[in-house]
C-alpha cells in the first residue's frame, strides 16, 4: 500500500458551495481545513465560500498562487472551479482536487472518488492516496440569438451573444438535459437526491415535455447532418444524472469525446424503457441509439430555447461547437482507481 504523501497538496485553497448538502458542506469545509492542518503539520490551507452563482469561477481564477484548489460540493462547484482554473496560464495552473458532497457527483465518480455520504465525518484521508493526473476537458463555444436552422446562415437583425465555457464531464441537449435541469426544482419540492431524483425528473419530462429536437450536427468537420433526436449527450466521462452510464466507455484522458444520441421520433412506450436502461448502460446496442467518438462536434438548433445542460448547469444557445482540450487540467485521482 502506498504511503500518504502529506506534502503533495502544497498550498491549497478549499472552495466550497456552502449550500451543498442543505448547508452542511460549509461545516465540512472547516473540518477539512482543520484535518489537513493537523495531518500535514502546517497552516497552508484556506477556505473560500461561494456567495452567488459563478462565484467559484472568480475564486478559482484568482488562485494562481496556490498549488492545489479543492472543490468541495457537487458537480456545479466542480464545473465552476474548473472554468476558473482554465483562466490561469497552463504553466501556473493549480491542480484540481474534488471532495464530493453534492447530489450528483458524476465527475467525482469518473475519477474513482467515493462520495462523502456523512458530511459530519472528519476522515478526508483519501486525499493523501491521490496522485496528480492530467485529464481532458470539453471546450464549448456557444452563441445565442441566431435561430435560422441552416448552419451557414445568420438571422438578419438578430442580436447574437457569444461565450465560452468548459465541461469536466457532460454536455446534453434534449430530454436528458430537461431531466437534469428539472432536478433543481424537484429537489426542493421532494427532498429527493441522487439517482432517485434524476429518475423522478425523468418520469416528469417523459410526460408533457416529451418531444423530438431538430438540429444540424457536424462531427469532426464533416458535412452537417439533419438529426431528429430525443436525447443527445457528448461526454468526457461515462456518466451523467447521478450515475446513468450514458457513454460507458468514455475516458477523460483519451483525447476523444464520446457521443450518444437517441433517434426519434419514437413513442413514449419505446423511448422510456431505453432511457431507464441507461442507468446501467443497457441502452448500448439498441437500434435507436447511435454512439461514436469524435474530437469535435458543431450544433445548429432548429429553434431557440432547447434545454441544454453543461455539467448540470443551464446553457442557452442556438449554435455551439464542442471540442476536446487534451490534458487541459491536472486533477487528484486515487491511485489504482478504475473508471
């Protein structure tokens, strides 16, 4: 068994979403700080609490003087921290560590990390069995406002907004995105978490919200195809939705993106069992499912307002390009962890 490397973290900043786990994550961050100080015998660990949406991006972007930035929370805070770190020059970019205490934790699952199920606990020793490992990210350049479905056209007189974001784990468009985004309100109403929350949101989305989504999609610069899809995912890691194995063989360090989409139209009675089977990767091989690996993909959506999520966060776009950024970040990954 490898001996813990107590100096590997260096000077570390803990960025916590204090709202995670119904507010318990804030206290967990304080305990983590005390734990690291005690076991490393030095006081080089600081805590920064997010105060508003996207605040973790700002905190991470200003963390160039640290060796390690630890994201404590769920996929949302990890997504923001990764985006902030990408604003730092690569040679000065801190290592990203993840302490999963949120609801979904798909990226943590990809790294082989175990959820901190009881945030009242004090054992964070798993951090000392991690080693720095380079991983890919997905870069997403998006624009909103142009709604002409032809990829080579721009709607005259339409104001266009543009931006760039990065994804550590997942991008999806269609019903799967609607399901993921629907969990935010459903969590408050029902108190559900994890896979049960995602499944409940899925049942609701397969009700009135059930439909196909038309888009023009080009893979690796090839001619755009007109696709009618029910769900559409581009993955860096294998799972989304708290463990649904949508792309079971996705590897965040292979320099490729994994694509999975369900072709429509299809009756609910056919589509719903396929969706549910994705929990364990059982959808692979279904005749309505298409899977492939690419380095980039471009989308032009036939309508504005499609449900789109990036690491569980809502994105409004009418066009976008996704490309892999190989070895973009260094992350702390447990030694011997399998995907």
